């Protein structure tokens, strides 16, 4: 081999790192998800939701622009990161989807019970997905700051905590079975520890989200619904008090976490 | 009617980066439903993009393109204020065109 | 000596007390029970009786685990429920066991009635060397039999470990009161034949769990 060729070879050998750091499957998946994050199809739902918020619809042919999501009539920006909260007009603690149902019923004349009974991905539930995406997007980057000032809000936090630890069904699962410890995963899906504040954009702060595996936008209600299905529990009612209580518990636990919703998920 | 595309066009260097999110089921025609019946193919077959009315990109898409596909491309020579339009046609013959202004 | 109490002040004090006194833990428990009983409906094979907790589930539903005394008592009560194989055959086919470990179906409201459940095992455990898609909620089971010195599951020397493993699969709470692991045999999730196949996956020396 000529001296020149040897020199080139040595130079090349020095340029190439001797050993590439071992990439765990978790690293690889995180990289894949980062690539997916650009062009999150959730934006399609956000755009549709903004139109629906302003569109005159329903038996009363009215828009949702006067709906009070907790920060005053028509105020959407910042509302998502303060939910669930107590509402004086309905005298109850409500999460986003429950409150949207109230507004759709009161302002637009829709039948809230009928929409609650409609399967995910059908009928008005499709429009709720878009509204949820829009409202959540208007709080993107803001920190969760749920109120615990009202006694009803504190009661729902306590109930949510108890429900979180409630073990039942043939598998004896509770939410804590999967979300009660840090650093755990199911198969290759990392699990946030929801008994503590898991951090920015994790757990409560990542929903609603676009799920790539099914090409669907899931709100928190749908996420909780599928949790209970996999826990082998019976069916939690859409926007029922149990789901609102859980949202209150998780939201208060997530105080200060930055919302990235709607995010993108596997 | 299909949902609108989300198009963002941003000047970069001597042109513009265009990012497009299309809303489409992109059914491959290979999947079967719960009853075992094949779900018919329904997907975009042609895509084109134009700068101020002049075609700058054409593409033929097949079953490998994902649902709600995201596309990114660079258009040389595009300036702020120029009009970018993106169109698609699917195998049902449905078509859609949306526009955006380069920012 | 009698105290003179101003009736209006007394009422005011009583009302102020009601307005500011926080609900007691028992009141909050009752409030929660009310929410649980009104928030769920049955769907498919998932009926509302699934919300009726047995003593063990109740004891393990706290933020903190029960005391050691209570845990020991619960474990003893669970151990009694274990049904040992009637014919004394503890191991089945590890190939079937691996299929079961990969299978997460069964008992949800989208599952049809009468279809056998899977074991869900890889959701929580590492098991074989080649399956990298495993969970970490439970400990690794890789080299399970090998690490415990089980070279011949039929030998008398192995019988204690074989019985312990069967007990774990049948009713994990018999050895760990508030374990995250479902009571597969006791709750009727898996049949004895299925549990035998899982036993083979873990303990058969020729199973990839021990041989690879």
C-alpha cells in the first residue's frame, strides 16, 4: 500500500467514531416520534375546530362564540390549562368535553345526553374532537394552573385520587397499576407516573393527541375510556363525574407543567 | 366534501419551504374489516403544486403514502407574497385544491 | 354553673362551621362511591359487578399499602384459593406458552364472550431473549428456571419452586398481597391447561427462556 493511501485510510479512520453509542430501542422510538412531530395531523382538527367554534349550528342555529370555558364568555386562549374547574351556572366541576357539551346544549340546542351516548368517531363526537383540538391548541405552551379554591374542586380532587387507586375487575387493575411508579413501561410504551407531576408535555399535559396508529384524534375522554377498557372495567360514561374527577386529580398533580396538546402519539 | 389542506409557505434562502398537511383516509385496499371483507382502496393518486399558476411539482402517489399525509418541499425562486397552490386527485376522481401565500 | 349562650351567635357559629369545615375522609369515601356507582355502565362482557370489590381489592386501593399484618392475613387467605393440578402435571408445552405470553386479548368489553384469553405476559415482563418488545412493570423472567436451579422440573428438588411458580400464576396475591399481577387462575382468566403451558415456558429447560 502506498504511503498516500495509508495516510488517507488513517485520516478516514480518525474521522469515523470508533464505536457508535449503543442505541436502545427507546432511543430509536423517540427519534421516530420526533420525526413524526413535524406536520402533526392534529392541526387539521385544530383548523376544523376553529371553524366549528364560530359556525352557527344546531337547532338554535347559534355559534359557540359566547361559550364560557371558565375565563369568561368567548375566551378560548388559556382556558384549557385551567380545566377541570367549577362552573357557577351548572354548579358542578367540569372538564373541557363536559363543558363543550353544556355549551352545545345551552347555546346551540343540541341534546347533550345523545352526544354523550354516541360512539367515538361518529356523529357529533367527530365535531367534538375538532373543538377539543382547537381549544387545547389555544393553550399550547402554557402551564397548567387548575384552581382548588372552590370546595367542589377540592372534593373532586379527593374523589379523583380515590378513583385513581381503585382496584377492580378480573385483573385487579387500578390506574396506579400502570401509572403509579416512575420509569415503567408496557411493552415499549413508556408510562408517566401520574401520582407525581410527570413533567412538561407528559401524561395529562399531552392530551388531546393525534394517534398515528389509528389516524385518530383522541381527547382525554377517549383516552380514559380506552384505559378502562384495557383495565377490564365496565364502560365509563362520556364526561361522567368519574372521568372529571380523574381529570381534576391529574390536572392538579400536573400543576406548572407545560401543555403540548394536541400532541402526536404512536 | 374533503377537509381543507393546511399549507404553510415560508421564505428560506432563495426560495420557500412549503409544508402541506392533507386530510385523506389513504385506504390501501389491502385491509380487511372485522367481518373479513376487504376495505376498498381510496387514496390520492396525483399531487401537483404551482407557484403563481405555474406547475413546480407533480407526483404520483400509491398505497405506501400514510393517512393524513404530510409533505414538505422547497420551491426555488419563490418570494414573499407569491401564491402557492397544492392540488390532489384520488382514485375516486375526487379532487381538491388549496392555496397559501408565501410568508 | 350555667352558661348564657346568645342563640343568634350560636347559629352563626354553627353555620360558619358548616361552611368552612372540610369533608371528613369518610364523607369523601362516600362521595367517591356515589360517583363510581353512577358513572359506569355495562358494555359487552364487562358487567357492573366488576366494580364490586372483594376484601383484597378494597385493602389494596389505598394510596399506601396495608400494614404488614393485614398483608400477611390477606396473602394467607389468597393461598387457600390456589387450585393445584388434579393429576399432578405442572408443565405443558412451552411453544403454546410463548403464544399465550404474546397474546393480550380477552375480558375487555370489545372481546367476544367465550373466547380464550391470552396471558398478557409481555406487557409487563421480559421473558425470552429474542422478544425485545417487553414491559418493565414486572421483573424480568428471562432465565427464570435456570436462575432458580431447575434443571429437571419433575425432580423432587424442584418441587418447591414448581409449586411456588404455579401459585404465582394461579394467584399472585398469595405471595404478595397488593401485587400488580392479575390472579390469572383464581379470576378465571386462564385455564389450568393454559397455566401449564406458561409453566413450561418458564421452567422447561428446553424452553428458549432457559435454553437461549
